[in-house]
């Protein structure tokens, strides 16, 4: 089973950075939103892998604050994958997108509910992250 890591990079307003997929991976992902991150390679440890993926996708270095979520999901190709999510702070402000993504936004968990996401579990993950940041519970 593959492991997918997600960086919930938060700003001073406790908003999270999300990325919109380009057509690089085909129609299953095109136009859908996700958090920065990617697959754990067999020769990497978790934190180094996450930092590499974030740097490749948005051109920023990050500080990993806390690993707070793990769970099994179904991917767009209907396989099971382990998802591990981390609260992260950016070490800079200039986002430079890779060819994998066409757009980025800073959003709240409430905003995610209105977006076309790669997986609905992203809402739950963001809500848990918001609680850790002191933002209260579920935003209805």
C-alpha cells in the first residue's frame, strides 16, 4: 500500500494552502483541489519526503510542526492508500507552482466544502487541523 503525505501549510489567518491539479495526471484529477504533498518513496523517511514534495510543488521550504492525522482512503484509481497529514509553516511567501498545478489559494475548512476536491477526506483533515490551531470545532 502506498503512503501519501499532505502538508497543511497554514498562514497567520489559520487558512490552508490548496493547489488545483493541471491535466498532468489526466481527467481523474484535472481541476480538483488538494493540499501540497505526495507519495512516500521507498528510500525516504516521512519528513524528508514531505519537504521534498512541497519544495517540488510550490517552491517553498516548510517547517513541520505536528503530524496529526493518518488514515486509509480510496484513491482516484480505486486503490487503498495510507494518508498522513502534517501541520506545517512556510519558510517564505513566494509560491512557485510546478506543472502539476495551475492555481493555488489560501482557504478555511469551510471554503473547502464548496470546492471540487480530489477526496472529501480533505475537509475532515482541515477541520482537525483547525482545532489544533485553536480555531474551534466543525464549521457548519
